[in-house]
C-alpha cells in the first residue's frame, strides 16, 4: 500500500512539474538552468579531482579530463551569471550550453576512440557515439530556438505522461494487491 501511495504522489508531482513547465516556461527554465549550471560546476570539480587523484591514467586521457573539468566549471559559472543578469535569454543560453557540452563530450570520445584504436582496441560504438554527439551539437548551434522549444515542450509532455502512468499505476497496484490477498485467502480456505 505504501508503494502505491508513493507512485501516486510521484505521479502527481511529475504532472505538476510538467504543467508548471507549460504554464510558466520562463520560471522553470531559470530554475532548471541554475540547477544544470550547478551540476556542471560539480562535474567539473569531479573531473579535476580525478585528474589530481589518479596519476596512472594515460597522458592523453589526463589532459582530456583536465580540459573537461575546467571547461565545465567555466561554463557553469557563465550560465549562472547570464541567468542572473538576463533571465530572458535562458532558453538560448541553455541550448548553447547543452550544445557545447555535447560538442565537448563528442570531441573527448573521439580522442578516446583514436587513442584506443592506436592501442589496438576496437571500440566502433565509441566512434559512432562521438560523431552522433558532434552532429547533435551542430544542430543545436545552428537551430537553437527551434531545438530548444521542441525539446522543452516534448520534455513537458513526457513528464506529464510519466506522471499520469505513475498515478494510474497506483490504482492498478492496489487492485493487484487485493487480488493476491483474496487468492491467498481462498487458497487458505481450500486447505
């Protein structure tokens, strides 16, 4: 029963978040962008920690980890500053930051792919992933508002749908628990 109530509450919370995204996109984007920027700063600090802690990592990988850490920290600080200075450009900033993150990840994965290939290790999917990340970044840089608006409303619709499924699953879970309890009770009487 507690699990069913948890699904119901989580579902209602997701629906509320999705509706908030549609009703007040600017406020949601400001909050979401600030949270994403904090995550980028945290991820950058984590990369710098790994750079200084693990000295046995190959030199090429170490420089990529250091670059990623510094760039994520700088981008996170820039995003927070722009969000405070001009909240109206949050969507554009968010799209460009995500595009930069995709581009950075794609270039790092491409460098890893080349490094591993030279070492004789075949990682075909890593190469394909890097090209896909670079292509997504290019689309986001060339069509920021179209990609941003589409992704935003698609995410809102998906969050509302997941919330509705979670809330409805609450009733299904209660019904299933009742049927299991009744079948156990019926089996006990049959013996």
